[in-house]
């Protein structure tokens, strides 16, 4: 345990807080709003997601992440169909990685523009605060004059800004977002510690292979300075919008298997199991992630429906 804690302390001193600043999601297709603020309002009704992820089970100090999100479309009651629309949302998230961790609260706004029949482009923004945590009592250092021991236990960082672009219709989506765009300085935690920018690009397409069946290939690319390019390639088979089976390959770490089940009309439950393929597999078990979706959408006349992105259907 002390070995990994010592490594974490070294990273704090040498790098700008190199621990997990932006969480990993295996089921990113079910959790796209957390990745891109422009997704807010992409569905006709309120969309709620509750998630929990336990990464690299039994590995000392491995990330544990929990989150809750909600977003919806703003529309007038007597106008179920509108050419352009506004979306709002909120994300609350917490992560612990060894002696390091954070809690974050972000508000989202998005404006969706109908560029042609059935095609939309959305611009969105996350704005919020982030509390960075460091437990000095969990670290062991060789030099007791090490300045890392003077770090504060909790540091509030604000404003956290994430812009995003989202393009979609009923068959495809493409998005780009830049997390922690301001690269905020974290005063009182380590030496010259900063949040790092994380660029995320994602895209996908729904292919019909039958009346009730479709396959959805997608990709998520993540890049931040000082880290290798991370690429998640996913394919999911969907039946009647109620049962989904998928597989993901992540170039830096894992192969994952997923299942999604819809139940009680407005609920869906997604589970993924990551098989670690990196060198971390020697000292850890694999990763579990679960996401509960609640989408109380009532059927409406298709001619009056606001276009929904296929990942939410």
C-alpha cells in the first residue's frame, strides 16, 4: 500500500496533479451527458442517470467513482414542437483515488439549432466548482521537510468550465468537448498543481439490421497533455430498445463487456465488466460499472416530436 501512496505523492510534486482528474466511463454511450454539456436537452423529457464505478478491484488506491446527472429540454407547454430549443442540466460527481480525490458540481446549458430537417447542432457549456482532496495522513515520505506535507486537506477550485459541440439526428451523433478548459491552478495542494485540459471526441451511428434490431458502433477518443491518447471502440447490439449487448476495446487498459436492460417502461439498467489488459492486471482484479437510467417520456405524435439523439432512444 505504501508503495502506491509514495508514487501518488511523487506525481503530486512532479506533475500538475496527475491523478484521475476526469473519470473513466466504460458505458459512455449511456452516460454521454457527463462527457459533453451540449447533450443537455437532447431528449423530449427529463433524463436522469445514477452511476457507480469500481475500477481495478483489489488494487490499492484504485479509483472509485459515483455520479448523478439530470438534464431536460425547456419548451412551452402549448408548443410541443419547436425549431430550436434550450437544454439545461446538472452533474454531481465524486471520485477517490488513494489519498487523492475530488467532488464536483456542474450546471449545464445547451442551445440546439435545427440546421435542416431532422438534423441538429448544439452548443453547450458546463460551469461549476470542484473540491480537490488530499489526505496527508495516508502518505509516507522520505523527507519530512517535503512541501507536500504542507498541503491543505481540501481545496476549492472554481470556476470549472467545459464547452461542448454536439451534432445529431435519429441515426448518428458526433461530439467534441474540452474539460477543465481554464486549466485552473490548485492553490494549497502540491507545488504548481493545476487541472489539466482533457479533449474528448465521440461519434456513433445506428444501423438497422431488422425491424426490431440494430447495431450501434461508436468511438470515444480522449487526450490530455502528458498522457497517451486513449481510444474506446464500442459496438452494441440493440433489440426493441429494451435489451442491449455490447463490447468495448480500450487501447490503454481493457476489453469490456456490457449489458443493458429496460424495465418498468421508464427505467434502464446498464452493467459493464472490464477485463484489465495492461500491466495492472498483475496486482488487481477487473472493473465493475453500473448505470441506472430514468426517462419518464410519454408517447407523443411523431410529427410534433423534438428530434432525439439515437443514444437516448
